C-alpha cells in the first residue's frame, strides 16, 4: 500500500467518513470500515477521527473551567 495513503495512516475512520459521498483514498471504503473480518459483527464506530494526527493523540490538553473559580 501507499506509504502516505493507507488505512492505518488515516485510522480511525468514522462512520461519517466512510459514508460520505466524497472518498479520496486509494484503498476501498470497506477496508477502511472493516480492516479485520471479525469487526463486521462487533464494530465500534469512533465519534471523531484523530486529534491533530499523532501529535494531538499523544499531547492531549484539557480546556476545563478552573476548579478554583
């Protein structure tokens, strides 16, 4: 598979991404939705894709109201 456009690089795929009319990837939607055959029966659809790619996934921050307020 292409180094820059593959299912692992763009994972996770949300239901909205897989069902959208516009699909710009070289791999099939079916592979994006179900990378393993076992997932057909027990699929978890993430509500969002990655947060700022790998950097955001590893460096999360909280935007909560301060406790002392």
